[in-house]
């Protein structure tokens, strides 16, 4: 590599010169160049980290005693990356994860917002999300979408607490100054018909017929059932060579694109005794353990994970997944920012 220039520091400039620049709303950019563009390789501020569901669940349940729904709007414990400023409310620079709790009989207010959101259901039954009046029942492991600027609320008709993982892209929207929310009135009635996964898109490879040029909905499916995903992972595993990882994408059934414009959702099965090494790439990755135990190694840190634990892997991390069990598979959902990076031309894989 060519010799790296020793760039001038701001304090090397005369103070009157710096003050004059400041009053005019400019600064000497060369003094900050290395901070925004390190030489040779990126220098992620976000860190690898593990969040233990077993430790967090009691605190989440206590939140139900401390915070009524009308004081919280959404009762969420945000997963904050230790390498990022807390006020960013970020789990990784482009991704937010947070545990949300709804108790029997509660209703979370109706609203819509610019950031896109999805729910990964962790535990409990009887809760639902409505999106533009369509009632989507929530079962453990399901992924439920609430797209940008779509009215949505949550309710609970069951008997036990329901917990899900909120996944949002507001860490992207907030720095762009486009993030906002609009409150609305709760609907008095809902569309109780089966959702699109059980009707319009119930058969793989078939979509509703449309005339040439007719536009399909941007978000045709809003609920992706875990039981079907799990079954698909097992079926794929049965016909996949041992040395080939089993990894399935969630996709829009109309066009094959990611179910969110900014974030990719995918599901993995790590077979008993299997180890998987991921390609080292520029993406931010989150891993949500859905069942079984796994060891996730991110760079030099190794995490022993149990069901519902969560691990972050920042950009350019070396990541490996290992299932130490000799009898039981491990299932996980991966969320990453590949769609955003591809659209921006940032995505790359490195040795």
C-alpha cells in the first residue's frame, strides 16, 4: 500500500481561522477525512453482542406492571448495541431489534409511520396485528409485516402474555430526517377472513392471474407462518448434501424480492453436529434463535445461545454457526441489510 498521508488536525489550524469557518457553517473536511473513510478497511463502531432471552424475560414481564399501555404506546425493550450511542436506538447501524409485550385484553394504539417494521413472534398465543384492517393472527415463530405508512395496531384475545421481536429500519430513516408517526383511531371491526398465505398464495408457484402490465400489490403477503418455514427447512435438509448449508429466503411471492425493501429475512437450519462458515461481507447481520442450541462465533467472540437468544454481527465480521447437539437441529432467523447495500452499491464480499 502506498504511504498514507498524515493529514492535518483541526487544532493545528489558527483558532481565529477555525472560528470564522464555524460561523459560516463550514469546517476543514480534511481534518475528519480519516474518521469517515479509514484507510484500507472499514472500522465498524457496532459490536458483536448477545442478548439472553432468559435474562430479559423477567424484566419484560415487570414492564407490564410498571408501564400501562397508554403510557408506552408500544411496550418494548430495545436491544442497544454497546458500540453505538444509546440515543440512536439501534441494535446495528441499519437494524433495530426490541422485545415487545402485550398482555391479555390489551390493545396497542393504531398508528402508521415511515420506518418499515416486522414482528418475529417469540412466545404466547391469542394476539393479533391488523394492517389496514386485515387481522393477522400471531403464532410462535411467525413473521408479520407492517409496511411503511400502513395503518396497524395490535390486540390480545388470549389468556397468557404474548412476546414478539420488533424489527425496524428506523436506524436508516432517522439520519435521513424522514422518520415520523401518525396516530389514528382503532378500527371498530376487522377483516376476519384467512390471510393471503392461506388464500391467494397458498400454493407455491401460483399467484393471482393479472393482465399484462397490471400491477401486483407491493406487499401481497403480510404473514409468513413459522410452521411452514420449519417444514420447508426440514424438507430441504433431507435433499441437501451435508456440506451444503440449508438457508431459505423470505420473499415477495409476486416478484421474488425481499419482503422488506431495506432488510432481508431468511431462515436457517443447522443440522446436528454441523458447522457453517458464512461468507465475510459488508452486511450487518442479526441472528434470532428459534429452537435448539447453537454456538455463534463472531470474529474472536463465541456465544453459547439458547432458544430465543439474539446475536449481532456487524459489517465485515467473520461469522460461524455450530450446532453441538448430536441429535437435535437448531433453527434460526437471520435479518440483514443486504437489500439496502445492494441498492446503494455498497455490498461486497471479502476474503
